């Protein structure tokens, strides 16, 4: 039912009258006429493509307590509004705050407490906290505990952990979602559930299947992982003239087999050659080693001599120092910057895609990639390879919804950024990345061509408006989840049979929707 102005008014009345709202909700409800509406909406938008979206929420609620979440879920259903839940707002396609139907944004920015239990190496982290806030809080309590989540500190744990989540400890400890031991979620009936009361299947689904299809995640209980008090990082650059292709070729054959304390990721982008001044491609080898440089150098000389790593390339630091280093902050930066919820480089328009590679890409395949990076559209774009192996291979494909485990050598992200406004500028970049993606088809996983949910890409398929059929959703569903897509649909059928929690890429229930 389309929501009318009347029903919006009724929705608000419903919120204000909700019986269990002991803490008043009215101070955290923003309608379009509220003078703070725009700033509350914009503050967590991370992709300029969706900054001035025409389809804005009818109301934004920034809950302070769980009963505010419960009230919004109940009242939105009664009054014909959909819900989009936002934690950090990093969704690549803006699904946490843009919708083509009348909707409410539940923005968890005020639900972001973090409690670290050093003795038991666990923490409760509420969904609206960012990774930076989490890492900062852990580091305040212990120098030898960490968490294997993503690299960008402004990412929200609500979306990130429910979609998988990885960073430079992926080979040693797997995904963020692999380290969740309990969770709290409010379901479609407004019930607050934990691991025990939500049931094994729902607890399985929200650790990689995306939270948005199942309810509103309030908090995660996570396992903190041991990290040495001193770790080693490096970032070394090799251009095509310096045999980047050959080094990448060697990397493809070793990076998933190296010692699991070592993760070497590659970022390929175009630069002007310092020698000739001509355009060339540079591969940046960025790495975290959970150990000392004295051990790393001989290991690299034996296992990956082609890179030519020397001691001067490396820096020893604390684990939290490595978080700042990987996020691109200058040496000596205070850890306080991790508490900043806005990206340090400012905002860009961007579009990204992802792939998985099961057989090394031959030289001819790599050489065909470089011309894409020479194109003007790629000026602010890059291709990134992240190695798997280690812990990722020990976890079975069905243990969580995240199916990309053993057999995948590495993961690719393609991303293009731009700052010029307008459709023409956007279309040029989007066309570029689509052409690049067409090109790589021959070299990546097939049937299905896999993708990473947290690098959301609506090009790989979307649900029909209104009625969402399993077969339509299968087009994108098997790419993100492999055969786990079937189980996700069964869980959805149990917990949200009428498909209230839905979006362009939400899991459909298996029965007809009312
Ligand atoms: P956002 O709030 O936009 O939510 C994303 C999705 O999850 C939406 O569908 C939303 O409705 C849903 N959701 C959010 N909170 C929820 C909740 N509490 N309950 C239920 N559903 C909820 N990934 C990675 O693995 N490693 C990395 O290093 C990075 N780095 C990175 C950098 C930058 C700059 C960006 C923009 C993104 C990344 N990512 C990443 C991708 C990131 O993991 C992904 O976008 C996450 O879904 C973001 O979670 P947020 O809560 O910030 O997003």
C-alpha cells in the first residue's frame, strides 16, 4: 500500500504512543520539515552518487534505546512504510538510505557503545559503532588484542560484520563475521533476540548474509584475537618497467600459501613513471606481518624474492599503529583520528565491482588489464587483489553464508572514483568499470561468477519491484552466497515470511508474500 501524507502522520502518532517508550522518542524523529533533517541524513552518506537522491526517507529515526527500534518496526508495518537500516552508511549502492518507495531510515548512529572484556578476549559492540571506534577502544584496553575487520575506520559494524568484513588479518583469523559469538537483533515482530532465542539458522544468516533482510542488528559479541605487541608493515611500489607483471605473476602462485601471519595485498593504479614521465601502471604491495622484521626479511627472501623487499621498506609498530598505516594516515598520527566518523580524504562519487580468482591469471590476461588503467576514466580508479588461504580455507563454504573459501586464490575489487558532478561524468566511469568487468570475465570464477556482498553491485541483478521471486533473486543471490542462498531463503521464510525487510538485493522468502 502506498503511504499517503495521512499515513505518515499516523506513523508518527504510532511512534509517539508506542507503549514501551520510556525514553521519549520525539527528540530523535526527523521529518522532512525538521531543520536538522538534511544534516542527519547527509552525515553518514559515504558515496556522492547518492547525496542528492530524489527518493529521500519520509522520516529518519535515530534510536537511543531498543524500544525506539521496536516502535519503528511495528509502526512502519502498520502504516505502509518500509525501513532502511543504516549503521555506517558505506553501502556501495546507498541501499541503507535510498529507496524507491515511501520509507523510514533507522539510523543507529546513537547506538554505538563498545564494551571490551580483556580477560575473556571478547567485546560487545553496538551496530552503530565504526571499525575505527572499535579498534581504538580495543587498543585503549590492550596492546595484544585486535579484531580482524576492514581497513577503512569509518565503516559501520552493523553492515560490515553482517556482510562478512575483512582486512589485513584475513589469512590468520578469517572474516569479522567468523569471529562473532553472539548477537542481538530486533525481528519483524519487534522482539529483541539473542543467539539463543533467535535460533541457530538466523544466527547463521546474519554472519555474512547481510542483516538487512532479517531485522535490525543492535549489537555483536565478538571474539578478540591475539596480536603481537610489535607487527611489521610495508608498502612497496613496482611499475611495469620494474617487472610488476612478473612479480604479480609470482604473487598469484604464492600469496595464498604464505605463512598465514603474512597478508600481502596488491593495489594497481596508473602513475607517471619517475624515469620516463610516461604513464605506467604501478603495483603497490601493501602488507601486514604479525611478527618482527627480523623474521619477515629472511622469509621474504626465501618465499617471494622477486619483490626484492629490504629492511628499509619495513616499519615495526603496534597493531593499532598498523591500522592507522593501512588507513593511509601519516606516521605519528594520534589514534584519536580513528574516532572521526567522516572520511579523511573527503567524499567522492564511486562505483565498484568484485570478483574471485580460482586459477592464476596468465600474463596475457594481466597485460590486457593495463590498457584499462591508462584510460582517462581510470585516473582515480584502481584494481586490488587480496589473497585468501590460511584461516579462510579452514572454514567450510556452508559454515556461514559467506561461501568464498577454499579454492579461491584471491579476491578482486575494481573501483573508480570521481569528483565531477553530473550524469555524463558518472556514465563515463560506470561504462569504464563495466567494460573492465567484461574483460576479466574469462579469468575469474564462473557459474556463478562470484561477488562479495559488502562490495554491493546492483549490476549483477536486482529484485523485481514489489513481489520478489526466488528465481529473480537467484540471479544475484548465487553470486554472493553460492548454495548458501537456498538456506538464506529458508531462514527468511521462517523469520520474515511477508517480506517486510526488503530492498533491491534482499533475500526473498520462499512463499508468496502478502
Ligand atoms: P550501511 O549502513 O550503508 O549498511 C550496509 C548494509 O547493511 C545495508 O543494506 C544496510 O541496510 C545494512 N545494515 C546496516 N546496519 C544494519 C543493522 N544494524 N542491522 C541490519 N542491517 C544493517 N569492506 C571490507 O570487508 N573491508 C574493507 O576494508 C572495506 N573498506 C571500505 C572502505 C570504504 C570507504 C567503503 C565505502 C566501504 C568499505 N568496505 C569494506 C565495504 C563495507 O564493509 C560495506 O559497505 C558495509 O556493508 C558497510 O557497513 P555500514 O554499516 O557502514 O553501511
